[in-house]
């Protein structure tokens, strides 16, 4: 499955950093392709994941009171009031996966306007972020030295969350100072604001600085290629799209439909189908115009028979011209690869546009869509049936399930 990992820029003037992530056989590791340009120029992918840079997040350890989830943001604002450098209303909060009230948990905090702007920039380009993940997250005590050597950074994860520290040149001296501080303050003067790190912390380094790290610290550092680091972030269980940024089921349906439409509208591979669909629509429009022009001179049924015979000469026996014309058009659509009203993608797109709740199980066969485990109340069902009828579909109860299909003439 191809995925795009997009690192949000720190300001609107900065370009996006994005990578197309794919899978190769195990012996080759992760396939990583750097992408250039704005989000609208990126290739199609099954999932877009927004990566929040480490410098945009602060990490806090709290114990949530036993409150409903929709009240957690207010509770977090109160718990972290003395630790925040900005007004709580201007910040976005996200709690760790599987957070339980009454137990300690990690909370990630970032600027709400900045994050919303990044999400909106993707949306404006016809993209949407299915998940929002941190570049680094709290975990076992770990030191990660990132290159290049002239602008190296040290990322420390552990009991204090995630700390991003610059390593000014010369790299050996700055890294050695942090190492002495981590091993004990008696070995060297304490750098201002230096955090304590566990001596047993795992050590990783990007290839550009791996040799220098080993020489300074006197122990080998595990190699941390960019692809491995990005893959670790991509597979994170965190999702910062919470509370105000959480997508409703209806919104997720609409986003999937929009992604499909964007891919179909712009992808070169779909160009023959687009031309075929345009020609088919023009043919149908011409047939309808012909029928309107001639219906005043002859009975309606005879006109429809004439249109059917002229549009589809292979039909020799005319019984129900409207039904037969619909079937012939559907066959033409299937032959040209054009999506029809009875196709699964079209039916799901219509359901998404109706803002119906998402069913838990779908079954599709022969132009009929079975919807099971669907929390649909009677009043909502009646509204949805009326809305789908205007789009040319029938929705009827079928035991404990619902059946959606194209209306017959």
C-alpha cells in the first residue's frame, strides 16, 4: 500500500517535505521516494499521513479525571495551566492512545492555528490527512543524533517526553558536553538548561554523523537511516486528530469520495475513460433532445421506440423501450469502463454525500448493495430513502439489513 508522509512546514512560506512510502521485499527494507512540489502535485496514494515536526510539540504527563471524553480538553487546559506558555484556547491537545481516566497518560500540545492551517492546506489541494502523527514520541530512553554534521540535532526521549536539542559546531564538543551531563554533573560543568538522560539510553545516529557519534561517546551507535525513522513515525499508534480535528464518519465518507473524484479527474491513466464518459453523455443528451423535439408529432411510446432503434440498431424486438435503453446504456458503460449508477464506487459516493452514518458491514453483488449492522433510526431511514430516491436509488429494509439498488423505470 502506497502512503504519503507529509511533514508540515513551520510557516506558510516554507515548502512541504513529503515522501512516498511503499513496501519492498524484506531484504530491501522500505521503499522511500522524496516528493517535490506542493500537495496538489503529489501522486495519488491510498493514505496521506501528516507529520508534525518535533519542534512544534510539547509533551506533558497528566492524570485525567473521570469525565466524558468531550470534556477532556477543558480538563487538560486546567491541569496544564501552569505549564503552558500560551492561552489554552489557542492550543490543540491530543492524548495518548488508549488513555484511561484516573491513570497517568501523555498529552501532546501544539499551536491550534498552525495545525489547522496545515490540514486546510492539504484539503485545498484535494488531499486530506487520514492521520496526524508526531515526528517523535515518548518511549524508552533513547538518544537519536540527526545529521548533517554542520546542523546536527539531538533528540532525547524518555521520562521527560521528547526533547529536541541543537548540536552547534564543532559537533564533537557539543555532543560530548551533553554526554557528560547525562552521565553525571560531576564530570563536566552543567550546560544551561541541560536535561538529564538515563545512562542506559539506546543510541542511534543517522549515517552522516554515525562515525562522529561513536568517536565522541566511545560506543557504537545503531544506524538510523531516514527511511527507518520515517517508517517508525508512520507506524505510530498516535493520532493527533482529536477533539476539534477528529473526523466524523460522514466526513470520512465524503473525504474518500473526494479523493476518488480527484484521482479520477486528474490522473492520466483515467483520460480515456473521461473522454468516453463525455462522449456517452453527449450521446444521451442528443437522444433526449431528439425525443423532446419529436414528441409533439408522435405518441411518446412510438418516439421512444424510434430513439431506441436509432441509438442501438442491434435491438430488434422492442417491448419496453425505456427499460431496454437503460440496459443498453449500462452495457455500453461496462464495455467502455465508465462507472454507472449501479457500480459500487458510485453507490458509496452517493451514500457519503447523503451524510448517512457508516455501516459496519457491506456486501455488493450485481448492482445491489447490502448494508448490515447499520445504526439507522426510523426517522433517519425515511429521510435517507427520500434523498436516495431523488438520486435514482431505492433503499428498502431486508430483514435485519438494508438493500440499496438503482430504481427501475
